[in-house]
C-alpha cells in the first residue's frame, strides 16, 4: 500500500506540485494506494508529523512531511530551493527546517530536475546524493495546437512576486505599442500591481483567473508567446505546456530552464526588460514563431506524465524489494 498525505491540497488550489500528484494518483490502480487529506487547515498542521494509524508499505508526502508511524519506507519529493535562495527571516528558517527534516527522514529523495539535485547537494551536502533519484515532471496531453487566430497578446503564467520577474515583463510590454498582457494563476492583481500596470500599460492587461487545461490551451494558442522570465525554477511546467500547445517560449537561461527547454526556447541571459522586449519583438515574425513552434513541440515530446509515473513507481518497487 502506497500512502499519500494530501497536505498540498490544503496549501494550493493549483500549481506544479498538485499537478504532479494529480497525475501520479490518476495512474495508480485502485486499491494500491490511499490518499488522506488532513481535516485541519491550520497553518501549524503542515509542520507536524502526519498521523498514520493504518499499515503502509511506502509513505510519500505531497509536501515535506514525515509519518508518525515510521514502520514503512519513506519517499519525499524535492521540487526546488526557492525559499533558501530568495526568502529570509522566519519564513525561510521554518520552511528550510521542514524540508531538511523530510530529506533526513527519507529512504529515497526524488528531485524533479538535475538542477534541484545540484541545489540539494549544495545546501545539504554530498552525503545525500546516494539517496537521490531524478524524476522529471511531465506535461499533459491536454495541450495541443488549435486552428485559432493569434492575437496581439503575450501570456504570463503563475506567481508574479520577486524572482518571477513580473515587473520586467510589464516594462518590456510598455515599450511595444498595442501589445496586451494576459496573466493566468498566481492570484488576482494586488493594489500595488494594479497601480503599476495602469502606469505602464493602461488598458492593455487582464487577469484570466484560474483556468482549466482546456482554457489555458486556448490562451497558449492565441498568444504570440509565453513570457516566463523567472530567475529561478526547480522545473517550470508552463514551459512544456506552452511548447506542446505550439506557443513559443521566452525564458531566462538559468536554474532548470535550459534542462527543460533545451535550445527550443528563446533564452535571455538576465531577464531584463530590454532583453524581453527584443525577444517578444522577434516573435512578431511569422517565420520566427514557426521555427520555435516546431522546435518546442519536439522538445515537449521528450517529457510525459506516463514517464514520470513509471519512474516514480520504480522508486517504490525498489524500496519494497529492499524491505523484503
């Protein structure tokens, strides 16, 4: 029996981590696993050991927790080291403590990219490397090219704070007359963001809210490109979603992005507004867009949730073989 805690579903409505576990669970056979979502949503609940009363073979936390009953094997998935690189104070200390505790207690550590594995070794030490298995995330088959007209908009998907480099994107668009910006996810615009947007690109922006895969696929298809200028990502699922949908990608040449995008995204070095502006302008050319659409589709084919599932199950099976 594979036991999952469902703590991530109390922490986020949507996002890369919940997408990962949704895809894994949808492929597991009924009766081979159990998912328990904590009833309490109190903030401190996420830091306690997950109460386990039933027997299990493998415990896999959705977000850096350990089981109260340690009789089975334990797997933890490490997604990134964003807090360690970009947060400070109590928030960083608490999150880092929780994550390292989960890593210390795990029999196997799944990292979603080679970048995340390197970061784990950098922050925790090379002694953890023998327990690490890299299992890349995938991309849904829901994303595909559609026969719809491309309009004068660029897409920004996900959170917008700090290292996500949203302000540089807005600055870039402000230098391109008539171009619109559509944001998806990441919560509604804050008052400060609205003031900034009105100053920079008045009337040329909208927040599309939280979209289904089918709805997001439409936005990818009718956008000139996805601007994904994050300075740090543990993986970057939207890059693959856009590529699979036939939407060219602009991203920063850092962290896991070269690993995920290969040479099939337009990579800028620093994510500065002038770089992003010139990259967006490059995709005004139909020929340039088509070139990156073809390359992106080929790159996205290298990743799938079926492969992620199969590699994850191999981790479980290897642990079960050790247990016998």
